[in-house]
């Protein structure tokens, strides 16, 4: 949103992806080093997701370890605050104002936003009370839902001009429902759950793509403005 012009997009992409590669390599290196350290020393690690904290306390002085722990808390708090604000604004603007009260005043929107923050926080607290779940599992499930519900829609909207609004909605619902069923259905194969056999984003992505293709062909795209915009973007890109 803050990009100056379209010409700056390739530079922004290179910088963003380079930084992501560095951070992911760092996270993976920490994990592999933690595996080796735990296996070599035989220390008891109740939660594998705390390996960064354990290594920081072992490898560094208390002063440096304190800064590292503060960095973790800062990252957690910044992520929580941004996600709460995004969720609040989305529920207020995209749901409440769009479907329930189109003429809502700013005061009403602020009130709904605060209520949304409170409700989302309660849901987060409820999820955190499950000691059997891990952050990695929750993030994995969330990304599976995002990828299966929105991945084919985004790709189709960019590269296939025949995709329709109804096809996009049907695909999003199919992808999200598939992921939920794949995770929570009490079905096992040779003693293994569906989620352990295959990451739920795979069947969700495939079914979402199939539904988009089928629905788009049943009711073809006939809005000339959308077709013209696709042709314009294709010409600009080439």
C-alpha cells in the first residue's frame, strides 16, 4: 500500500523475499541446532517450541539473554496488537457495515470494533488453554485454511478471466470446509488421521480449484468490464 509506483514492485519483491529467506534460514538453523543439542546433552525439553529460549539462556550471558527474551515478547505483543486491529476492522467494515448496518456512524463503528476485539481476544484465550495444541499446529491449520480457501481464487482472478464471482465464493467455501473436515473428521487410515497422512491444504486447494473451474463453466463470465480489464492487464504485463 505504501509503494510509490508500479515500477518499484520488483525491487520491493526482491527485498521482501530476501529478508524472508534470511529469517526462515535462521529459524531452521535454530531448530536443527536445538535438535542436535537436546540429543547430545539429553536435557529434558517439555515444549519443543521453547528451544530458542533455552539456547539463549545457555549460550549467552544473562544480559544478552534478557534482550533476546524481551525481543520475543515484543514480537508477540506487536503481532497480537496488529492481528486484533486487523480482525476488528475487518469485522466492522467488511461484515457489520456491509451486511448489517450500511449507514453506521463512526461512533457505532468504533463500538463494534471494540466489541470485536474483546470477542476475538476471548477466542484466542480459549484456544491457548488447550495444552495439547502448539503454536506450530495452530499456524499450520490457519495457513491451510487461507491457502485452500483463497489461493486458487487469487491465482484464478489474476490469470483466468473466465472466473466468476459465484465460482470464487463457491471455491472459498469448498476449500475452507474441506480443510476443517480433513482436520476434525474422526476418520483414521491404518491408525493415522487424515491430517497426518496429508497436509490439509492439498485436498482443500485441489477441490477449491475444481469447484471454481466447474462453476465458472456452468455460468460463464459475461461482464465486459472484467474481461476488458484482464485484457488490459495482460497487454500491460507483456
